[in-house]
C-alpha cells in the first residue's frame, strides 16, 4: 500500500529524480486547507502553508534519495501523496548503506528546525512580527511541522523511518532476515497502539495511517520469511555474484517477468523454461546487483578472491 506513478502527475525531473504527485493529494490538500481557514488574514496563506508542508516533505524525501545514491544505490523516483512522500530507494544490501539512506531523511528535518527557529527569532528581535503576522504565523507553523514530522518519523514502527533505522541497526547483529522479522512484529504492536489512539481520539486520519502501517508490516513480514528461507537454501558451487561474492541459491527461486513462472536462472542459463523468455542479466538475491550470467560464472566463489 504505497503510491506509484500510476494515477500520479509528473511534475518535474530534478537531479535525475522524477517527481510525481498522486491525484488524491489534491483532494486532501483542499480538505486540509479548508479546515484551517481563519488562521490567517487571507486564504492565500493557508495555501502557502500547505505547499510549505509538502516542500518540507519533499526535501525529506530528497534526503533519502541523495543519500542512497551516495552509497552506490539507485533512487530515481519520488511520489507525493496524502500521507506524505515516498522516495523509491534501492541501496546496496548492506546494513550501513541502508542505515545512511534512511537516516538522511530525518536529518533534513534536524537541519530545517533550527533554521526556522532562527528566522522566527530574527523576526521577533528586529520587531518585524507586528507588521508581518501572517509570515510569522507561517514560520511558526513550519517549526511545529518539522517537530511533528521528526517525532512521528522516528517512531520505531516499520515502515516509518524509525522502524527502518532500527532494522538497519539490528541487521548488524541479527542479519537481514531476522532484523526485518523483529521490526515488523514491533510494527504490528505499534499498529495496535495507533488503532487504540484513533478510537479514543475518533481520528479517521490516525486510522488510515494505522491501516497503511499494517499492510506494510504484513508485506515486510512475508519478505522476512522469504529472506530466512533464502538464507537456508543450498548454494550453487563454483559461481558467485561479481558484486558481493555470494554464491546463488539453487532451486526455482527467480520469477519470470513475462509469465510469472518460477525457475532456476543458472540451471537454464537465463531462459524461462515455461515461456522461453531470455534474460540478459541476473539479479543477485543477496545484494540486489544485476550482472550477466557470464560474469557470474567467471567469478570465484565468495572467500576465494
């Protein structure tokens, strides 16, 4: 349950990253702006406040994307939607690389918060506040928004940033599969707390967030189970990923992108036995890197380089 560019409008391309806005964002924007009427002297400032909110969200997501690229990962798309934004990042499958890709998002808010505090202090210090009450109110709103986003995102609930940071830290100790298993279980407990809070406060918004987290935790739990099975699978001798040196597992684990039939990529030399589709490159199930099968067979097994 995450947004994609389907049903989204492409805004622009910045630093090689495509920015999309989901159509539902406009409906929620209209509702959010109308609910805050009266806070400023003109409705224009309500619009500016909502745009500034998603400007902060956009900078947060760019933090994720640029950090992912910094560690050699892929980040080519950001989608804004009513629950915030999603940066589609694919960092190298290492705990340190994943940790930096996730931490960089909240760090943007850590930088923005003192910036807005300084602006508010200067306006008050220089006596500008009485003549610019709307602007001062907008700056104050940005302070609260950054504090709220920072606290909410750092909750240790998967798939929020805090849950993914916890997963990356546990990865150093427990490994890829079990770290994901632990944080998804913690996330499910967090969902229970959010549901209770939504009922007590009669908040539809908290209920929607709880459903979003629940669906992502369930998907993450299934992925953790699959990773655990992959870790136990026998490995093919004499072949290794040219990127990470891991030997590929044996068995029908790869899924054909055409007919969805599972098959063993190395047993059939990259050809699906069901539909005869040929694949030029093979994705390493350990690090996520793609490489031609010939590059795999030419690589020494892990530990022999």
